[in-house]
C-alpha cells in the first residue's frame, strides 16, 4: 500500500508535510506484524475473564460477618 501511495503522491506532486503523515497512518492502522496485537488482545481478554470469575461475580451463600455483642 505504501508503494502505491508513494507513486501516486510523486505523480500528483503531494508536499512532504502531507505525504509523510499519510504514509505513517496505514502503518499504524494495518501493522505488518499482527502478533503483538493478538497477544495483547488475548492477554486483556484473559485478565477480564479472571477478574470476572474471581472478583466481580457475586458469591452465592455468603454468610454475613458476625460481630461480637
């Protein structure tokens, strides 16, 4: 995609201040290596699942704390 953008911008005479951000934008939106994003997504899903299962889910049959009188 960057090759096509570079060719068209050269033919059309696009200034560098416009060309450089436009070339960097596809690199951020479509990373060449999706593995880090996949690992990050799976990690966040795992943390969310564990937080739900062990922290935020209501506990059934929980006895109230008995205070001395």
